[in-house]
C-alpha cells in the first residue's frame, strides 16, 4: 500500500459529514477505543467486519471500515474447522499480525481464543499481552459477562482494551448450541445484568450476537459503551458481519441475519474457470504476457 487510506464512503452510502466520523470522516490516524466512545455520544452508527489476512484487511481499511475483528470465526472461515473451538492463540497471533500489517486506520481487535483466558486473569493477561505485543492489535475480545469479569478487570487494569461478547457465544456452542439467546424475561434479565457487569468491569464495547432486537435495543439504551450487534436487530450502535458472509464468499446457506452485498464466490470461481479455459485452449499466456 502506497497511500494512506481515508474513510471514503461511496456515492449513495450514508457516510457522516462529521470530520471525526468513524465512517466517512477525514481522519487518517488509527482509530482508538476512545473514538468509539465519542461516536456513541454523537449517536453515530458504524460498521465492523471480520478480517483474517493482510490483503482483505487492506481492502476494508481503504473502504473506511473503522474496526476490523480478527475473529475466531477464522476457525470456520479460514482454517476449515467446524467451529471456533480448535483455533489457537498461535493462529490468532499470526493472522492478527497480518491484519495489522495490512491496515493503516482501522482499530484491530483480536479474539482471545477458546482456552486462552478461561483459566483466569493471569492466563488472560498473558494471552492478551502476546496479541498486543506480538501482533500489534489495539484491543482484544472475550466471551462471557459475569463469568469473565475477573479477566476483564485484570486486562483493563493492565491497560488492555477489552471488547465483551454476549448472547450467542460460539466458543460455548457445545453447551448453548447455535440459537437465539436472551428470549423470555429471565434470560433477558440475565443478559442485561451480564452487559452491565461487563461495562462496570471496564469493557469499552460489547458485541451482542443472536439476541432479540427488543433486548438488544434495551441494552444499547442502558449502556454508555457502544453495543455492536450481529443478529441483534437494527437498534445497536454498530453492526458486525463475518466478511465472507457479507461478500457472498461463504459456501452454502448463510445465517438469516446476514445480508450479502456481492457474490464473490461466483466471481472468483468464474475467474478461475476463465483462466483454466485460456490455459487449456492455449490462449494464455499471449504475446503481451511473454518475455523475449
Ligand atoms: O469470531 C467472530 O467473527 C465474532 C463475530 C461473529 C462477532 O466473534
């Protein structure tokens, strides 16, 4: 990359006029967790995408996406596993470093992987320190509210920005399954308690995955920190999608809460078939691709 990418919304998009807007603003320095807090105060909504490699991350950075998550969804998307559970801290450190190298402006958040923080605050701090020092990420994300409070408090005290993740927490799919969380008064109350606990422990933002829109709206209203929804309805402060779902790269059916903005799988397959046809038919390389 030779150019410092600025947030450049395309024609017809809803970029903000505010110079410091997370999306559509004119700032070029790296986004910080304080910028996300200021956006909540302004009432600005913003987009977040996952990224797992330098090249894709650079495309999203140039498009002005202010926050990129190196999610442990890399297990399913990038590494060919059935879940996020097998993803290791080594995987996370390597791919997070690539995403950091590929970007100039976006805040990069890395997931603490399954088994890298559940033992307690000391293990969590060791894992987060590695992602911050080795990969250069600006924040980490961990799953759980009350059950992860000690970890969140320790990380925040040590100067590590923490994004919490509640609702459907994929690392617990063996106990939760993949279904909507927080349905019914008791479950909703528990979720709201967890969200407030995460904020009180010092989390700078909260991801809410697969929860009823009404519950997500209430949590968003009652927290001071930004709430980022995925399958959580329209009223959260921000929205995150797994990039391969968003761009139509994922094979087969995508979750109902996803919207596909392109059909990259078709486009890439067509390009590969066109290349193969040219090679088989001796149309590539042509004279202009050939050295003498
Ligand atoms: O790993 C991931 O991609 C995530 C998002 C779904 C929020 O945690």
